[in-house]
């Protein structure tokens, strides 16, 4: 497995919809950085891995669902950087293992299953103590890498991750899919005055994430971790494109994703990026963005999850 991480490329999208709206459309291809540890997952893991190494931990323990991109990436990163890994999986074990968990096991991850009631306590000190008693001294990374280390890494997505100095400032609006809000918080901390971050929650009723974002931003700025700016840029949530909730899809989303990939050569994952890209294209048609705007859509990876969705997708008829 390669230790080489490629700098993310920026791809312009030649879209009639964008041209008609008078908007320049680009994609930041974080999905191309590494075959297994890519997208925002790498940025959220980076400083967690460094802290674990600095504190001489040999084992990483983290949480996720059975199709979790975070579990997938943590297993691969642990293998790459010499950590033992333990994945605490929500729900009961189901055999044979799905492609996500099979890959995690191949990378050396030990899987542990918690019923949903116990899993809901994953962020409590009581459960963390239980896990440490069971597994010894482990470095615990929250579900999705959603901690201040994760935010720190995500401050590097825009700017430091750009191939050309100053290129990051060329974009008026930066759009990203939103699950735990960690990526949005990091991006908001890295934008300069006049730029705006727009997040598309993939969960139903995602407006609650505004509180999560404010908490992450407040806690990060109160910490001694480096921040590109002393205050976050403007940001907003657009909660209308969840398609029924987390990991929910329908024929319209499937068709959009397939057509976008065919037309522009950018594969999308159904859980995150397809919903955000759909939302952006729909808003372009509604005149939501100003003429002359330059939009950067952050491709957060997660394509491995499409394999795990195959059985579900077989139940949909093509429009």
C-alpha cells in the first residue's frame, strides 16, 4: 500500500447550467489523493495520527456504522502508519461481512460490535473507560474524526491543499456535503473575508448541525491549536437535499449521479457528494448564486461506499 499522497487537483466543470447562471464551477478532487485514505477522511485523521504517534500509542480505536467511510479510512491509515486498529461497529455482526468491513479486516482492524443503545453512549466517559479496560491503552478517535484534531486537519483543505499559492482566494463560494460538521468548521476557519462556506447536510432535519458547528468553532478558537484566521468566515446550511435522510437514495439521485459522472468524468458517492452536487446544480437553475460567482465543490471521497450500496440500488428502477 502506497504512502504517497497526491496533492488534490482542481477540475473545471463545463456545464450548460452553470454557464446559463453565469457561474464558474470547479471541483476540488480530494478523492484522488490516495486509493484508500482520501477525501476529507485523510484531513480529519492526520492530526489524530500525529498525536497518537507523539504520545506513543500503538492502537487506535474508533467508531462507525457498517458502511462507514471513516472506519474504512482509519483501518487503511492504521496499516499504513503502523498502528493496530479497533473498529467499534454500530449494531449486530452480520455475515458475510460487507465490502467496507471486509476491507477493514484485511487491513488488520479488529471489529467489535455494540448494540445501538450502547453505541449511543460512544461519546461518554463511561463507555470510553469500559473500552480502555477491555482493550488497554488505546487512542480513541471519535466517530467521523469529529474532534479538534479533525477540525485542524480540515483547515488545510482550502489553501494549503491548493496546488498554487493564492488560488484558494479565487473562489467566492465553497460547497461541501455535511455529516458531522467537522469539515465545514475547518473550512470556515480557513476562508478569508468575502468567501462563504455552504454546507449541505445529508441527514434529515439537518438544521441541528448549526449548533454543532458553532460549538466546534468556539472550542477550536478557544484552544491553543493553530487557526488561519481569528474568526470563521460566513457559512450557511442548506438542508433541502438529504433525499430522505442519511444513506437514503431514490431514482432521481441515482440518475443524476450517473449522468454527472458520464458528462464530466467525476464519480460521486450516493451518501454525500451526489446530494451536494445535486443541490448545487438545482440551486444554479433557481438563480441562487450571483452571476460572476466562482464556486468550488469539495469532493470528499467516500466512493468505497457505493460498492456497499449495490444491493440497495438493485431495488431501484432506472428512470
